C-alpha cells in the first residue's frame, strides 16, 4: 500500500479524521530484528492522549501509540464483495431482524429495543440503526433500565466492517464499560447457484408450520419444553419455511421427543423480498458429512426462488468453524460482522 510522496513515508491523517476508514503503518518490536513494519486497516475510532484506536473489519480494536506511527492515510470505504448480491449493511441488518423478530419491541429514536424472554441475543438486544435522539450516555441508561424491567441483561448489536457500520458506537460502548461477548459474520450469496446444487432433496419435507419433531432437533430447544417465545420468534417473519429430513436410523444418542426420533436434519428460511435468510440449519451429530445440511439448504433455496427471492444471507458465529467451512463451500462470502455488547453489571441492578 502506497504511503509515500516523492519516495518518503508520510502521515496524512490527524484527529479530525476520526470516523473515517484509514490505513496506517507502524513499527512493532521483533525479538530477532529489533523492529519491523506492520499495516493496520480499519475505522479510526479515537485519537486521544497520544494513542490512536483503529477498529478492524472483524471488530477487533488496535491501539497504536503515536510514537510508533510512521505513515497513514484515509482510504475509501470497504469495497463491495466481488461475489454475491450488492447490499448495504443496514439493509442486511434490517432483513435479518425481520427474519428473527422479538416478542416485544420499543423505539428509542433510530434504535429498536427488542425482547423475547431471553431467547437468543439477536431477539433480546438493541438494533441501533440510527440516532437514539439523545446523547449516547443517556440512551444507554434508558436501554439498561428497559431490559432490567424485563429481567434481562442489556445487549446492543453493533455491526462493523462495511460502509456505514457502527465502529464509532462500539468505541463509545467500550468507553462506557460495555463488553463485547459474541461476534458473528453476515454472509451472502446469489440464490440461484444454491438452488442449482446437485443435492438429493427427495427426503426434505417443507412446511409452513413448526412441530415438536423439528423443535426436538433444534439445539436451543431440544433439551426442554420450549418456551412460547421460542415458537413465536421462529414462526415470525414475512414468509417462513421449515425444512425437515426424517431420521430413519436408530443412532445411539439420538434425542427423542415422545416416541418419535428427532429429525436427521432441519433448517429454516425466511423469504423477504429479494432476500432469503437461512437459520437453524442443524444435523444429527452422528449423521454429519452425508450432505444432509446441503440438501436442506438446497430445498429451501429452490422454494425461495419460487417466491421471487434472488439473494441469500445467513449469520454464523466466528468460532463455528464447521459451519463456516460448509457455507464457504456453498459460495457464501462475508459481507460484514456484528457483535453483541453487554452492559456493565451495575447497570442490571
């Protein structure tokens, strides 16, 4: 990356560039050579007390002493992905929120406070797509109180890594003592290639309704009687489809619901305009690597195409290596990341 003018390294950023995407070069100590250069690209979220803070695409923060900075410049917003549909982070975040709706919600300016009895952070966190209409410090107090009234910890879902995402809000949350707990990626793909995968979909049953067998396989509800909020969230969304592959094998350790075996694999898809959102794709651990998850997603993709969708998205936690490998093999690429930030403990009292 070119930082030079006339062959000289130059620092072409200053504190007025906070909020912009930058590329910086700095020196770091190396045990063998003494020092070396390294580059950091991300959003400049603060520059105070002689220290720069740059938030990378993944949401990781890098603190850089001014004394180690040897070059820097403002760079264009993160480029659009070469594969997959064009989309903004806000468009995707809104579509994903509609596909996983809360049981109750309330507006705070441009923020949406969401709750569903504690079932998943996604349905029990603030979606901050806009200005809360008051100073952030005051908004955070309102948020903490709203969740405390419902006996829930306060979370805010913050996106990073694309044009228009919320790196500055993440920096403010850190300043106010909030902590980042879970990170995930939103991945996208064109829908037609998913539907064209040569998968055996003959065993995949699609339904508008969720049943006990499907819930018996779903890891977030299989261990106990699911709360009403679970069914309401899963059944919510513009056009919801549930996929099931029946379990025809007596596998040791397979969960049972009544007298019926839990399905071999399940999945869920919400069609919303051009978007098809995939969630809850799960397979019996003893039946993995047989193409069952691929068959579920292919069948759901074909149905979504029939309803007019053309683009696909899904959300996968960054530590779920198996799922990430599956989705990469199906053509999904990372669009941006999101993170759940939790309020300090004292705010829950």
